C-alpha cells in the first residue's frame, strides 16, 4: 500500500506504526514483524507467536493491528508457514477461519481457494470473487479442473487473508469472497543490524508420499542496497489415506527460485526501489487429467507448469510533505501449463474430448498500479486518504493439436480501476473507513473465439463500502461494514462454448450487498502477570443477485453460463487466542450457510462448519515450542447451484483430525543457527473426506525440516 508502514517489504525493518497507546504493551506481538531480522532473533522471540489477532495487517489501508481492523483478517507469518511446512494452498489455509482449499486433497496442482463459500474447483469466476496477489501483483490461472495457484510456498514469508467485500476498494470490484495476499522473502529477514551476509540451508522430509525438499538462501547487504537469492527443489509421490488406499496424484517435481533486490534512495532515505522475480517450475508425471477431483474417467497425463511473477515497486514517502506518500508498481505475471502423454490419447477429438489432447494453456497479466496516501490529520482527528489508479491487461491463450478449445476460450481482458478510501480516526475511539471504486472493463475475444460466436464486451462495475469501529472501553470494541459491489463476467463465462452450447454474451453483472457486524475483546493479566486474551467475532450476510452459474443442463443451443436470480450466504466466525509466558491456546470457528433463491437449496461451494483448537507450551530458555491442534468438522449436504441434485464434491460427513508440532531453535551454543520443525498430521490416521473435495484426505504424515543459518 502507499503508506511506508503498509509496505510489506518493510516488515523486517524498523517501523513507526500508529498504534493506540492503551494497547501498546498488550500488542507487543507486533514485534513479530521484526523476527526476520536474524535467525537468532526468531529463536529468542517465542512469546506472541500464536497471538494472531495481535499482528499487523497491511492489506486494508494503513497498517493496523488485526484486532483493531474493522474486517475479518488473518496474517500468517514465517513461523506459521515453517510450522505448517506447507506444500499447498490447503496446508497454508488450514485452521484459518472462513478460508480453505477446494479441489484435491493431496495434489498441489489441483487446489483452488474458497472464502466464506465463494470459490470452487472450476474457478471460472474466482479471479474476480477472490483476488490473489504476490507482492502486490495480480495472479490468476484457470484451466479445466486444474486449480488456480502454482507458486512454491517456500518462496513466501507472509500470507494475509482478508475476508469479505470490504477489500473491493483497494483490490477490485467484485471481490465478494476476499483477498489472499502473498509476500516473498526479503534479505533483511536473514540479516541483523551490522551483518552483511547470511546463508541458510534447509532440508525436509515427509513420510506419507516420501516427499523430500532442499533449499538454500543467500542474503547480502551493501550500503543502501540488499539482495536475496533463493533456490528450492522438492519431490512428492502419491500419498495414502487413513485406510492405506493410494490417492491418485502422480509424482511431482518442483523447482523454485527467487531473486530480489531493494535500494534505499534519496537524501532523506524516503525512497526505495524493490525489484523481484519469482519462478516455480513444476512437473507432474503420470497424474490424473482431472487434477481437482481425481476422477479416473479422464485417465492420466504428464503436466508441466511454469509460473513467473516480476514486480518493480518504487515508493516515495516525501518527508517534507504529508500529502505525498506515493507507490508505483509495475508487475508482470505469467502461468503456462503444458499437457502431454495422455493415457487415453486415442480418444482425443474436437469438442469435450479435446481435454485428452496434447495442449497448452496460459495466462499473462501486466498491471500498473499508482497509489498515494495523504495525511490530512488535524486536531483530535487522524485523517488519511488513499487514492489510486490501476491498469491491467490479461491475455488468455489455449492451443491443442485439434484446434481451439471451447472450454478454455482465448481472449484479452483490459481493466482500468479508479478508487479512493478514507480512514478517519477520532480521539483513538471512533474509526470510519469509507471507500469507493469504479472499474471499466473491455473483454476482446481472439480470432478463434470470434469464429465460435464471441464478440467484444465493454462494461463497468462499481463498489462502495463504509466500515466503522467504535471502542466502548479499553477492553471492548464493536465494528461493522456495509458494502455493495458488482462483478463483471470473466472471459471464461462470456466465451466458453462446447457441446453445442453458445457463448454467454448477455450475462448480467453479479451484485453483492453485504452487512458485517462484529465485536472484539482484549484483556491483560487475566490469569497471570503478562498474559493476554484476544477475541474477535464477526457475523456476515451476503445478498447475491444475478449469480453466474454453469448452465450445462440446459442442453445444446443454450448459453454455456446463466444468471441465477438470487442467492444468500451468511454466517459467523470467531477467533480467540490466549498467550502467557509458558503456554498458549487458540480457537478459530467458522460456520457458513447459504441458500439458492430459486431452489431453496444450499449452494454447492458452502464449506462445512468447523472449529480449530490449539494448545501448546513454550520453553524459551531452550528454544522449544510444542503443541497440539485439533480440527472438528460438521457434516454437510450441498446441492449443485440452480438444481436439486446433491453435489458429491461439496458434501461430506462429520469428522475430526489431530496434529502435533514441535519447533526447536537454540539461540546460543554450538547449535546456534539451527532450526528444527516436526509436524505430525492426522496423528490417529483417520480416514475422511473434507467438504469441497471429492477424494479422501491423506492419512498419518510426519513432516520434518532442519535448517542451518550462518551470518557474518
């Protein structure tokens, strides 16, 4: 964001962040942001790691502590990612209230995002409903049942999950579900003050699937510049569920790399330039063609994925002028997939069977974002105004040996977004955040798509919101949001045509009207000196009009997609965390309900109600943390949207599963610089199928990683 305190690249640096004074000692967990300063610092900082609500959130405007943000938000730091030893979207989102993966349980290339019942395995609309960004660069990919995000989790040090349409102002109209924002590692995460060079070596192993991984990071600081280079390689084989049944996955080989440089400029040091290049190169050998569900009817194939993200970000916080705090970012993202060696290649033919033909798919997105934060504070009011402009151009391509692919139409999507968001804080008690954004879209089909009936479509979408938070006392606050947003149809929805169905050129824009209400509670010295309890609960209600759904049941001659008159999604989330000198506990609860306005049935993408519980102990003098996590899920029956047909992917029975984790990182002695993470997932080897998945989840899986850091 425009504010220097909201720039993720500054997480490891000394920052001046506006925090209400009464919360200063309670929210000492803000220091987690400096953990990356050196490996030793990370080992010394055991307390506060599990106080999720005490962390800084960057993606909502100016930097705010999570519990003081009038929106449901979660920030995962490097410690969380290390402890999870995440290999997929599902691993990252596990235990985050209101968010989870949809699609495959054990295939990283077959997973997609779901936030509050928005997002599914087809992902035809999720580029709008859920925004995904890497270092601020828009990311999206959708090919027939292939998932949507392919970057290696080893590249990231932080993930923010912003739930609900309040994010539409800063990220784009139509952001009904929310935002998932990834931040790559920085050199300063591994260098303490006075250090110039750091090397970190890491190795990992997982028992279920015999997955292995190695990685090396080199960080350097010279004068006003710092540089980081990272290289990772991993292999993963097919896993087994709790009953010992092999999960169809194939063997995956992944190589990833990150190059990043940052320069501090200007006489006052109020400028910085960051250049970043991240690449993930994955190869799946003999895996299911249908990656998201594993359906055997399509056979197997080899899949190659190449995912690139390049960003150039210039920030100028003019020291002498409170009205100028400018950030300009140019980004480029490209995701290409190549499918070969189909086991059912003999069935390759034009039409739906083209999914069994040698083919290549791609998304290429170029974006320019210019954003300014003006400080208009006066008297008892802290006033900030964020204004911005965003230009983007996405090219969607698809080729096969039998010609155009009707289920993956080619085309170009060009957008212009203009937005403004105010943040007004009175006397550290009342916070008002209004926002307004308009996006103009121009969708242009390729020559092949025009031949199939596609024509250019121009449209616009408007989003508006008002968020409020009021502090009733030092312990209790209430908050709420009123939001309205429109979503323009995507290239997929407009131009898909197969099996005699036609492009859907007359689709109406989706509209969402949302109300959110919530409350927070925070208390120090509850059971002992220095302990703290944080609690945040949120209730939401979405009214969706003109919801766009698949229309395959309508038969030949009908548009491929259609609008459903109305739908409703509502529910609640609860986050609570307790932290003391020697132990910690947390709870994350989510319950989402929905109703199709036409059939009265529950929508197919509705996740099962669930609760995640954590209990653990800390031994700071020994650099040791250990804990237990339990996950409980209700059973759920979902229906294919617009019909009375039970949806097998969305539905599931109730289940519970349990994990253990141990982290050890001595800060002194001959083992200083070592870090050991042991995670045991599904300890009791339960056999279960999560909602929004068609297959069972993996059984018992012990993950071990060992790293060694050296600095000078």
